[in-house]
């Protein structure tokens, strides 16, 4: 890694630019002589949030978000829609719409720069997604600084950023992915099934990188201090990553839970995009029981940005507590 890039990173961290509470800069145009109200031009800056986990530097980067209709058609699909609406309303949320956010994570261990999941990449940019590269630049990194890309699973919103214009987006990186996940999605048996679209995405984005990929299983380490644990159900080989540095812990939960109310307060409720719904519910309970019991932080790919927080046990599920200043002291 070039010294100049490292210096730039340290400068950004020192200035605290990762804590961008207001991602929009407004520039006022000069008022017209007629007294017409000045027009405002908006420049949307990347949304990033950075903090320390012991000696590790963590950066959450918002790859984008989108507005979706009828949350009851995605979450709680085995429930009466009115029950889903009631839970949303009881938690001060709209009942007919929801926002889905996407947050890859960077972990700088001091010797490795690890990216967990890659966002949509170019395929999402026409829809205002695929902002990972801009987010990296906002905190003084570039794609060339990434030394390891680790994948929780192989849905398109997690692997779309692996390639840019048919070439690897992170040319200096090696890759880490679950063996079970790769075997499933790369198998020709997916052709002619509902999984065919995912199969084609993996053929385009992951298979070309297979020679540089280490395929892992339960309990394997990505690097010292970061361990993979199976949490299947959302996909056949979905993984979560446990990180620990200087006694501080965080779990990167991927898509184990995809909504901070509907998935966490009601972990047994079925989710449309979970491939094995019963197994996914069991994984949610297993992972978040541990997080609640051990009182450790987690980062969930679809949690409200910056996607980091804690959970406590609540009724039959969990209550999400977003991070504030815990990591800054």
C-alpha cells in the first residue's frame, strides 16, 4: 500500500470525516436581480461512518437505499398482513412502505484491509445504488487498498461490486467465501430453477475470481481475530463473521436479520427472500441470542445506517439499540 494513501487515511480518521451525519451539501446560487428566490443545488456526498473496535478501524459504507412497497409482502409472510402493519405502527413506522439500506463494511486491522461484501456495483448505479467506491474514497481508501474481500453470501447486492467493466474491482485483493455457498450457486443444477438468476450473477462475478479465492467452512479464520460461523437459511451457505480485537467484539451478521423491527422483534416470522425459512429463523435466534447474551455489538447489512448496534432480549425476540458514542470514547 502506498505511503501517500496511508497518510491520507490517517488524516481523514483524525479529522473524523467518517462521522457524516449530514450527507448532503447545499450550495446557494446568487439571487436573481428580479428578486426570484435563489435556487439550491444539492451535492450528495457518500454516507460513511467510522469507529474503532480495539485496534481495528471499522468503516460502514452505505452502498445506497431504496423505497419498497407493502412490507408485509416481504416480512412476516406467514402472518396476517394486519399483524405486520400493527407491529410497524406500534414502532412508529409506516405500514405500507419501508426503506431497505445496504451497508458493506471495511475492517482495517493494521496489516490487512478487509472488505465485507461489495454492494451492487455498476449494476445498481442507474437506481442510485453502487456507492461503495465513492464511500471508500471519502475516508481515504481506494479499491486498490483492499487486500481481502470476504463474502457473507452470494446474493447480487453483496457480490455485484466484485467486478467493474468485466475486470476485478479490487485488483490487489484475495477473496474469501463459503464453500457451501459457492458450490450451490455455481452448480449448473440451478439452471431452470428460481435460483437461475443468482446462478448467472455468480458465474459473472464470482467464478472468474475462483483461483484467487479461499473457500472456507464453519470456524475458519479470515485473518487472526476474524472467524466465520455458519448461519444458513437465508441462503444455503450464509455466514456471519466474528471479529475481536483487544477484547472488543463485533459480529457482522450479513442478512441473518434484514429489518430492525420485523426481523428482530419477531425472529420466527418468515421472510420472502430466505430460501429455507425455518432454518433462517433458527439462525436468527441462535445468532442474536448470542449477541444479546454476550452484550456484543453487531453490524447488519440491512439495518438502519450506520447499521451498527446492540440487541437485548424482548418478549419472544430482540430490541435493537443503535450505536451512538460508545466507540468514540
